[in-house]
C-alpha cells in the first residue's frame, strides 16, 4: 500500500524534473536567438537563410549551391548553444562543395545517403548524420531517440513559430511568425520586426516527435496528409477520434503519416516548424501526394507534459500555455482585410489581427494585436 501511494508521487516528481529540463532547453534556445541577433542584427531565417545561400557553385558563380535553401534555423543557432565544432563541420562541408568543380549541391539536411565529392575527388561524410543533440531533446518526448542507428538524422523536439495561418516553408509571400522564408521571401526578422511586442510573440515551442513512416501516429504527434488540401483548422481537428483514434475513413484522401520532428536540420515545417492555427496538442494536417507528407498546412505545437506546452517567448522568457488557450474561429478559410478577401490556404499575404484568437495572435509577429499571454 505504501508503494502504491508513493509511486504516483515519484512519477509526478520525475515528470516535474523533465518538464523543468525541457523549459531550460527552450530557455537556452531563446537566449541563443538573442545572442545570434546581437551578432548579426537579425534572427536566422526559417528557410533560405542568406548565410547558407551565399555559397555559390564553383563553375557557375552566379548560381547558389542547391540544398542550402533547406537548412533550418537550428543549424544557424549551433554556435550559440555550445555546438561550435559541429557548426564548423557543416560550414566546412558547404565550403568544400562550393570549391569543387562540377559540384552543384551541398549536403541535403535530411538525407545522409547523398555524398557530394570534395575538391580532391573524395566522398565527403555527411555532417548531419550524427548523435542526438541534447539541447534539442525534451526528456519527456519518448519518441525523440537517445541513440541513433544506421546513421539516421538526429531529431528535434523544438520547432520555430511560422505564424497563425496555413504555411509552407518556401512560400515567398507568407510569413506572419518569427520564422519565414529568407531569400526570395519576407526575409529574416529583426527585433524591430516584432511590432506586437517581444513579450507577446512566440518564438519556439515543443512538438512531439513522430516515428519515421509511422502511419499509425496518434493525437498530439499525428500528422495527416490530405490531398487536395482544402481544410479549415476545424476540419483538421475533426479527424481526431476518441481514445487515441483517428477518424480516417477514406485512404485515398487522408493518410496517417509520421516524421514530425525527425530531421532537425531540415527547414520544412513538419520537421522544425509549427503554426498557431490549432491549439496545443492538436493533430496536424498537411498537403500530401501519394501518402508523402509535404509541409503546407497546420503543424501544431505539442508536448508530453500534461495539459499544454512550453513556449519560448521572443523576450527570452519561457511560458507554459495550456491546451485550452483561446483559439476561436477555427472554421475559417478566408479572411477579409480592407474589403479584399484572402484565402488562408493559398500563397497570398494579408495583414492585420489574427483570425485565430489569442493563440493565433501570439503566433503573429506584427498583427497589430496587443494580446498577451493568458
């Protein structure tokens, strides 16, 4: 009986410690963003960052090396989370590709099998196939492995906020969150971009990892591929059934798909991004072709902590946001601004207040909202 009474208390204490460690990880990433900003007068872009796009092909110096547009903001933050040597290895690999005649691509950030040839004709070793990075692992996220097999990519439990509408990482005219497309898009943000206020803007949150190719992913780590993608946030949420089930009745239009968070270095939202269109710990829905999940859609923040998620705020603080945070108007797929109707599922920019309540407002960086954390 004594053991029965003590066990829940021990488990609760352990989870409290894990949640504290998770909060500390997010704190370090948030501070890294500030340090990066101090050094570069801007934040890293979510995709297509100018730093990585500055490397050109040796034989065609006007052409940027391929694959570097896919490099995530987490790569840029490595020197600011005590991963200088790792960052230097990645830089060296990109430089070597840029200095090699006939080489048009750098290493792909999500495929360790690509083997660019170096200046001396050698097959270079992929810098992204590595052991897990402890700053990117929530200790409560049981799907984020502590060991990797077969040179698999390290995972990340922490994603950057792309705003309050359905997104795709390479959309040029989107970007209502801190992270967005750099080259050819809205560009990297600066502290001055946060006109809503740094204390009212989310930078980073958790996202529970989903096993590779797991078509049985459930609830908070579920990713559903929808073809064609015509869903409102509420339509996506309605796929959640009871008891951890998913309401998928037509396999030709809805695919259960894993892969959430499985490539820390890749800029696609399913790997390193999220949107504030659905409340924390909702399922995610993306555009899908033949069952392969793309990154247009609603990628949700989620955690293995009870009741909500830890978020890193742009002012450097860490807050816990509950699943019940106000996130109304979930049936919207259009919004009217200045007499013009904007479809929320297409690559069209709009300005103004978030259509998705408090959670949506916290995800936008310049929506002209004064909304603060509940």
